[in-house]
């Protein structure tokens, strides 16, 4: 009972361990947390670092450009490592004003195709005149960077005493190490948390922004909602794919421009055009960054919730936090400081499980980085060497690897080639290609380890992948999108093989197809539409997939294949669950991150007959938790709650889950 209480605790790293386990050292507590509560690993490591090294190692140093500038010189540039949503240009301009730099002596050049010559001319001019040159996004011109390195070294000689160089780049391997070595490296990470983001947003302006407005109270409400919206869309990135399918560089410029546009629209219209504001903010300003249609839907849903007429009447932005009555700028900041003290995923419309998921992935990434830093030398002290471990794993994989399918023998037995038959024949062919490549590469590596062949770069890459429990690149190219480690991937591959083998036994479409086990699930859905199109003589281009979720949780409960469409299974919900009692979407249960969906009946219908409905949530289905590029199709799921709830919750169905 005491162990269960400890495991279920919200912050187990702060709770005493049961019985004699409370005597464990702080480091050994980390081992226990890693095993039982991996989602709390990151805060536990932070706490351990503070205990072992001191409190100051647990606090990030504040960004102080003025202090770093004192160490800069013509020979020592300042290099900004950029973070999403942060632009150091404003800070450099403010520094120039503080140092009373003359007009025209601070020039910024945004690097890109054809801008290299411009950048060199600016450097030469500032070198002579004693000005500041700021070269932005230098990682975009990697071929020119060796030239820049040589030029920076040359400019250090005979430079004007006031000459300074500022460089900016996103983290990555494009920038030569020499430039980084002789530069002062700074990064200004965006504030963490809604409160810090909102306070930072309000620091961008003062009372002047609404003093000249003829609709001051409305303007204050719009500004407050925009600041909250900006904070939410920026901070939501930390939740990974359930937050945004792709990462977007939303920045303070987006917010300030939206505030100016809002001011102009309020002044130009007697009645506030809420729909126009939503469109401009979501589709043009912030939407200009967005490339994924599902992310665009999320952005517009946020604005439909925040930017509306009820804003002036004390709108609740999330449970426990509402828009305040009109007040002064300073009072708004005090209100945010007091009311946004406790932050939870519900502030973003997400389920609390999303935080568990995000923190678990954060811990996994930490240990993955630690593992990559480990030496790859001999075992020593009786341990196995890297080559010995790889040889043992290699032999195990070869022993478990099944034989290839005989395409000729299978095709000989086929009487009628239906769309479903074509799908499974493609699966047979792709599985055979994968098995062939796996066996070929493993046998080749085995010979290399024995000394019969010289080790090539490809063989060394395969050896490293097996040692690191990662799927080799050559296998990945012939396989399917997957986030699994090698051991789990092999088990998944064998399960996929068994489904195909079961089909080759009688060549009949399964009662329920494990759609997650197909190389190309889209092809199976197309086959469903082809069969429907032929049966009803409908044009294929006018059809779309529709789904009906059954009450049967296991495929074994299906008695026979359906005559209309096909049964599929292997789907998991992320962000909610399916309630078989009410046959609708419901909130997920705590710590059930990926509840399985029952068997689903997939059918096809004319697009004109499928109407938009308030009790249907159009749910994206993805192959992996990575979402984004692994999109498969859209499933219409029944819901009692407004569909906007599930949009904000990031609800999606996933085919292959790695917990």
C-alpha cells in the first residue's frame, strides 16, 4: 500500500520512500524513479544536481547582453544560438542605443541566397568606420561559412576600436567549430510557462497602446486575449506532437503586429468584427508560419474560443482563469502574477496525461543522449566488447528471421485478383524485400566480425545501430515509419509477418485486418473504396472513407467478414478514449495514455452524402506518435462534447504506439 501511494504521488521525488528504502542515497533514488516513475525523472535529476553541486547549478543565468558585450572586441564576435520564438535583434538595437551608436553604424544582414556579397561589404565598411555588423541566420549559407571564418580572422587585424560583429544561427552542425571557439556564445531561451510568457508579452508595451483608442475597454480585452493566445501557442510546443504536429517559430513580432491590426480594426468599425479578427490573426499573422492543415485548425479553434464578443464580459479562458475587468498596464501584470500561479495542461485544453507523456519523452531523450556519450571500446574487467555483444545479437536476429515468401507460388494459387488481393500481394513483396536485405546485411556483418571481409562504412553503421538498439537505416528504408527501438521493432516485424503468412495460407481477406501491421495502410483503405465503387458503379474520386466503431474490443470477437467495407483493428487514441457504453468519445482516464479503440468497421460513401455534424469529430489518424508526415486518413468519431474540445486536446488516433 505504501509503495502504491508513493508511485501514485504527484511528485514522488519529494515524497519519502517506504520503510528502509528511505535510507537510499539521492543518486540511488534516481535509479528507483527511473524504473517506477520515468515521467518524473527530469525534475528528480534537477533536484539531485542541486543537492550534489549546489543550488546555483539548478538556476539558469539571466540573459545579460551588456555584461557579455564588455568581453567582445573586433577579434571576438558575439554568437547568438537561436531558440524558437526569440529574436536577439531587439536586444542588439537597444544595446546600440545605450552606447549611443551613430545612425547607420548598426547594419543587419539576413543571410540567404545571394546575400553573402552584401554581408562581406557590410563587414568591410564597419571594420573601417567602427560600426556594428549583425549577420543573421548564418547556418542558411553553409558553403560560405569557411570564407566567413577566414574573413573574421583577417578583420581582427587593424580594425577600428569600436568595430563589433554579431552572428546568429539555429543550433546544428553547419557552423564551423573555429567560429564558435573564438566567439562569445549566448542563448536567450524563451520563458517557460504561461505566466512567464504572458508577463514577457506585457513588457513589450505600456498604457500608450490603448490610451489613444476610442474603445479602450474593448482594446484592453483584445490585448489580454492576444497575449494569452500567444503564450499558449508558444508554450504548447513543449508537449511535442500532441501540442503541434510541427514546430513553428511564433515570435513577439506576431503578437505586436496583431495588436496593431486589432487597434486599427476597432477604430475603423462601430461594431467589432470578431470573425475578421479571427481570420487575420489565425490565417495570416500566426497562420503564416503554419504548414500543417490540422495545426491550422487548432490555431483557428483557439481564436474562436478566445476572440469573441463574450471577451468583454469576463470570459473564462480555462477553468479558474478569466479575463479581468479593464485596468491599467501594471495591474494587468499583477493580475497575471497572482492568478496564473498553478499551471496545468488543462490551461491549453489538453488532458493531464499529456504532461506525463511529455515528461517521459523528456527523460527518454536525456538517457538517449547519455548513452550516446558512452565509450565504445573494449569491455575490460571480464565484460563483453562491443563486437562480442553485436555478434551475440546478430546471431539471435538471424535465428529468428523467417524465410522469404515465394511470390510465384502465391500468385499461382490466386483465382480472382480483387483490390484486397492486390494490397496483400504488395505486402508480401515488401516483406520479402525487407527480409532479404536484413539477412544479406547481417551475413555480411558476420563475415566482417570474423575477419573474412574488410569492414565497410555500411557495416560499421549496422554494427553501431545494433549495439545502440536502433533500427538500421537500410532496414528503415525498406520498412515502415516506426519509433520503436530495435528489439521492439523486430517483434513488431514478426507479428506483421504472421498476418501476411495467415493470408497466404487461404488467400482470404481476414475477418478483421490489423491495419497497423501493413506497410501501406492507405492502400487497404483505397481497396475498400474500390470495392464500393465497383459494386455501386460510383466514380472513385467522389468517395471517402467513413468509420463505425463497434462494441467488440478484440478481433477474435468478429464472427465473419462484413459484406460492406472491412473490419480493422490496431488503433489507439491519444488525448481521449472511446467509451463502449455510450459509443462516444470521452475524457481519457488518468495514466492511460493510449487506450485502444474497439474493432472499427471501415466503409466508403459518396462525399456529397457525408455531411458536417456537430456531434462528429473529424479525427486525424497517424501511423506513429510522431504524427505530422505519417498521416493516413480522417475518421469521423461520435462525440457529445463540442468537437472544439477534442481539437484543443490534440486528439488523434495512432496505429503504432511505443510506451
